[in-house]
C-alpha cells in the first residue's frame, strides 16, 4: 500500500492526552487518525455526532472519558478489519 504524509495542527495538550489514550489502547496517533478516516469513508459521514450545542449532558455516572472509551472500544474491531 502506498502511503502519503500529511501535516495537521493540533493543540499540544490535546496531542499529549491523545498520545496517552492511544498508547493505552495499543495504537499510535497515526493509526488512530487512519482509523477515523477509514470509518468516515465506511459510514460516508463523520463517525460521531457533531452539534452546535455546547451544553452536553451525560448520565450522572458517566464521564466524557467513559463515553469516549466505550465508543473507541465498540469500533476498534471494525477498524482492525478495515486495516487488513
């Protein structure tokens, strides 16, 4: 497979947090970006809901991290299949 380098700008603190999360999941930042793009192509949409509403409410026992981890876990197998 032929690859191509891309350059993106991201807040350094967000990058650090993402690196920690992806390392815990056993993937690289680059792999995570590739997974996102492959999933977007597969679904023909952004693979999560985007909203103007910044007042996001979650169940009392859920944190944003819990929800993000669940989303990643649910899609990880599909991403692995796409990467083959």
